[in-house]
C-alpha cells in the first residue's frame, strides 16, 4: 500500500500523494473530519481502501465487484454502439436493399450486429425493407436507390455439390434408372411470380437453402401439358386413354410411375430485378375503362438469369432411359417442353425458355 495524506477540505475528500490529489471512490464509507490532514495508507485509483490510525475504510468487496462489472458492461455497450453505428453506415452506403433498421423484425433482433443475411429466402421475405408504408427490394437511384443483392452463404460456390448430393439421393431410390439433364435459361426465368409475398410479386425460393429452384410439380405439369398439346391435340381425355401416358403420368385410378425431382441451379444464380408496367390500373381494378388518362404503375419483380439448372427424373418400374411415348423418351420430352414451351411466368414474352 502507498502512503499519503487524507484531506476533506478545501476540496472534496482526496488523498494527497506526491503533491497530487487522488480522488476517492464515491462508494467509500464516510470518514470523519477529525481524520482530515492525517497520514494514511491507501490503495486503488480512485482510492477504494484507506487505513487511518489503524481504522480501515474500504468499499465492500461485493459492491466493488458490482462496480467493476458495471464499468465493463458500460465499456462493452459503448464498443457495441460504435460497431452498430459503423454497420448501419456501411449498409447505407452499400446500395443493397437490406437495412437492418428498416426491417420489420423483433426489437432485440434489430439491435444485433447483422451485417447481411446469408440465406436469400430470409433476406427477401423475413428481412424485407419497409419504408413509406410499403415493402420494397428495388428503388430508383434518383431517390437514394437500392437493389437487393443475392447472398447464398455457404452455398455461394457449392451449387454443383448440392446437385451431386441431389443426384445421389435420387440414385439411392432408383439406382441407375435416373436421367439428368442440364439446361440453361435463354433469357430470364420467373417462377412463383404470383405466390404469397409481402411484395406485389413473389419468387419461388427453397425454404431451407434459400436458393431459387423449380419445383418438381411444375416440371411434371409442363412436360405433361406439352405432350397432351402435341400428341393428343390438347385433348386430355384422349391422353388418358393411352396406357403409356397413364403409366408415365398417372390417371384418376392410378399414380404415375415417373418421379420428378426439384431442379436446382448448378452454379451461383444471378438475381436481377425487372419491371412490368400496368398501363391501365383502374381498368384492371374494374373501376374505369382503359383510357390514356391513367398513369402506368411500374411493378418490380425478380428473375433468375445466367444459371444452368439440373433436372432429374427417376422410376422404380419404368426404364427412364429407353421407354418411349410416341417415339420419344422422357428425356427428349423434357428438353422439348422446356425449349419450346418454357416454364414459369411470362413465357408469352420470352421468359422461362431453356436451351
């Protein structure tokens, strides 16, 4: 312990040590004026223990611990505040639609250091940006614009590995009786445009992986419809009289023997916003005729581009590689349907076609 002089006047109580006035911890018990000017032994800065005339005055050890904890918590809170403000500034400058402070999420989550979301499904739908009473993932650059940026986390460079595992799962069910086809969208692909969403439009994203994909039911429906259109003059009743067609796709009394799998991108997909203009909004609302006095209302939606997809079809009873319907295997029909019919929304204007 060090030696000094305890004083109360003329300033608040302090210890004089080497001509320096050392402050005393405010939680130290009161020391009577009769001790002022006497020699003492002390420790701590600020002083939290003093011995005068053999009498010890000190901050309670438990209280002292609480004080230290409060100091640490305050320091941590200050460090967190700086990091949080730095993160918000980076998000503001990024040009990305994701801004934690504008997300409709629980308060404790909003106060976390979440710089970005590494699952695109969560980023788009659960951390949607909310401003001016609407959710949006795209805004014109003239007004501090932003655009949603894809982030697929650990899958960023592992889409081929994902498809390999998908293929192994299919072969675990059907052995080598599985066909796989790799096709790439010729332009943009839009799947799930009219699905449920906080936005006016939607996109089909895998609820676990968070990546855009084409559901197996959609693939089966497109191939089935394409065959009915081309082979049976678009007469479904005629198709259901064909035993091979029923064996492939099923009918009212039996299930089809072909099993379609979800199609995933084989490399990192590029998500691009697109715009469609509703020129006669009041007409579509059923309130006015379509006149040029109505202002077009641009509606944003998301598309997938520049990404090949892997398609898998298997069967436990049919030979997927050799069995034919009207001189074509299921692989031929799949390629034909996706190349000439397309899949997803807006195929009438060129979206959803593969090559």
